[in-house]
């Protein structure tokens, strides 16, 4: 092992070597983050899977508009349906729509669910030898490694046929929720000394029901709770081809790699705090709000603390109100609108109702406070993360599972985009990078340096 002095020598020049003068980006009009100057995304592909609409471009100007989210042309509001707990669970239907391109008949739906149920079993010894052995402290890393290791249990892992692609996708869609819950208990057992709970799945249960049944020690849950979790899965199932993890899926798929490698990379992307992992930042900020604002129903107090956050005097000193704003949505995020409605119904009359109203206040007051403190007005709405962590908390789902459950749902969208890339992409994705190396350097032998 290197001494501390020698290790410091390796680290000292890190920033110097890896920093690029921002002037270069302006000189060559580089679209940083693949974003145009207006904030709109650079068009990098075509998709029929979904559409994320949040603004209108008129004469090259970006104008705010009501948010809309459609899967294969169907509005997300219509796919989720009414508020009644008697409504059947929708995630499996949404997954079928994304994967197959059309809504299923009853026979197709039953066959799809039967296939999903048959795939829930993991290979013999997988839980003990993989999930419970040398378990890392983060479930997302467990999901990544398990996806890659399932490659070795596939008799034809390099098969690129349509049949194999669909079978692999539905198998992972079925298995990932089980892996996530088992990984949660394995991590708790290893790092917190808690019991390892290993419930069998119950045939006939939906994905949402299976998650709650496996997660809760007594296996009990209400139809309303399962319905709300099902809605969460639907809202997280897909969100356009340009989001980071889906684009990662398409990039790897364009290189003609195997499905396990592509989906594992997507999980790694989603883990990031600027992507799916953002819900952790939101919940941490909300926790600080609850601890520092005495009267949650006092707009003045809430606004004052929001101002401290924006002035970088509170929370992480980044000046950001997490849960507010989105790269595409301006006036409204339909996922947040739907989630807020159902969350309010479940919270009504419970201990969670005051917190729900606090989140409503943060959503309502943030644009005004940000405009006042920064002196600039920007169209801004609550994004799905404003309420997603709160909903998970009401359902008794631990924070360690927030992003993994997001990944379990997004598996449907990743698969749909991989299928599209395989069928119509045909070219490896390889954007250009401008080099700033300057003049060619002369190699100097080591003895002369």
C-alpha cells in the first residue's frame, strides 16, 4: 500500500489536470448537459415510447405550458384512472403497454401476468450466495450486481433475438422487486444486526402487493396502500428517452451489448443524486424544515425558512429548494399533480396530514420566495420528488428502498427504449468532443524529465 505522501502526490494535481476553461464551451457553442441555451434539450433521437411535454418553443423562445405525460399516446391521467380503491392495479397494464406498444386484451393481460409470476423465483441458492454474501451497504449496487450475475444463469445470455430480449426484460421486471426487498433485509441484518426476513411471494398478487407483502413482517396491508404504491410504480415506469438512465440504456444498447449490461448501467445512472437519487435530498430538506419551522401552517415562517435555503444559509448551502423545478416541466409536473391528489386522500385524518399541508405550502410559496431573493422570475413547479418520499414514508417503506423501487418500475421504460434502439437505431451513439490539447508535445525519456 502506498504511503500517505505518495498517495497525496497522486491526488494533488487532480483539479489542475481535469479542469477545462469554461471559455472553450462558449467558443465552440458546446451544449453542456446536451441542453440548448434556452434550457430545452438537444434532440438526440426519435421515440414512440412516450412524450414528456412541459413547454412550447415559439420563434426559438421557450414558453411555459401545462405539463403532459403520455405513454404510447395515452395520457397518464387516463392510464391511472379514478381514485377508488376498487380500481384494479395498473402497473402491469402500463408495463405491457410500454413493452408491447398497445393495451392488452384480457387474455393478453392474463398471460403477461402469468409469465411475470412464473419469473419471480430466483435461481437456486441466489439469495444466500449472492444477495446475502458480502452485501454492499446500498441496495442500488445490489441491484446492479444481481442483474449482471443473472447473466451467468441465462443459458443464452448473448442471444439478441426478439424473443430473448422480451423474456429477459419481463424476467427482470418480475425479479427486481423481490431482489430489492431481500437486499434491504440483508443489509439491515449485516450492518444493523436486525433479523433477515425472507417471505415467499404469494401467487396472484400484483407487483405492488408483492412488494408490501414481502416487506412487512406481518405481510398485512390495505387495498388503499397497495393502490397508492401501484400509482407510484406507474408514475416512475417511464419518462422519455432523454432522461439520464434511459439515455444510458440507449447508448449501451446502440453498442450492441447484452441486455444485462445495458440495464445494469441504467441502475447505476438512476442511483445518482441528480437523477433518481434526488428523492433523498428532498426528504432530508423536508426533515430540516420540520425541525426548524415551529408553526407549519404559518406561511410567514415557512417563507422565511425557504428564503434562508435560497440564500444558502440553511440545509446544504446549495441555494436549491429540492423538489421544485424540472428540466422539462414548467407550469406543472403531471406526476406530482397525480401523486399529490392521492397522497392527500391517504393522509387525511392521519398523523401525516400536517406534513402534507407543509409540503403544499413549500410548493406554493417557493416560486415567490425564489423570485424575491434572486431577483429573477422563472416558471417553476413541484416535481414528482416533492411528494414521492412522503408517500413512501406513509406506506412505511424505508428510505433505503425509495430509489430501488423507482428502478423496479423504470425497468419497463428502459426495456421499451432498448427495444426501439435495437429495432431502429442501427448506429452506435457517439457524439463529438472538441479537444483542447493545443500543440503536439515532444515525448521526453524518463531519465531526462
